[in-house]
């Protein structure tokens, strides 16, 4: 027996509305990631003496990593994701089928940022 897919209210929501909602969710994610990165920057900011062989400490490396993370979010990741979301609907299969490589790239970026957020939360508790 063939099953007919049940249509839901979400099937009829225009992609522009879905994209705007998704964009706001991503902005919230970036804001939270930026906040945790800033907190970790402040925590790891204190200078630590280098070892006898001249290597920097893990604390210094973490400080530099969180500085770079915040810079990448502000200058590259967030503006790039917002641009991709703004043009993704032009490349969808049709008005009801949201499917293209731009959306996949944004989804992968979101997942990476979620993972970075979970790691930065863990480092906050050490």
C-alpha cells in the first residue's frame, strides 16, 4: 500500500520566512559563542612565564585560540553565513523544496559552531 506523505503547515511556509527564522537562530548561536570566547579570553589573558626551552604554555595557546575564534566569527563566519542564507532561496529546487549546497554548507558551519560552543563551555569550568 502506498503511503501518501502528510502535508503539514510547515510545508506551506515560504522559504524566506524559514530562512529569516533560521538566520535569527544562527545569530543567537554566534552571539553565545562570541560571549564564551570573550569570557575565556579574559580568563586565559594572564601572562604565564615561558618554560626553560622557550615554549609557551597551554594557557597562552588557549588565549590565542579564543582571540582567533572571536575574530573569525566577527570577520568571516557570521557575515558569510548571513550572505549565504540571503541568496540560498535563489538556488532551491522549487518554492517548497529547500535543497541546495549553500544550505548544506550553512548547516555544517552551524554544527561546527555548536561543537566549538560546547568545548568553550567545558573550558569555562576548569
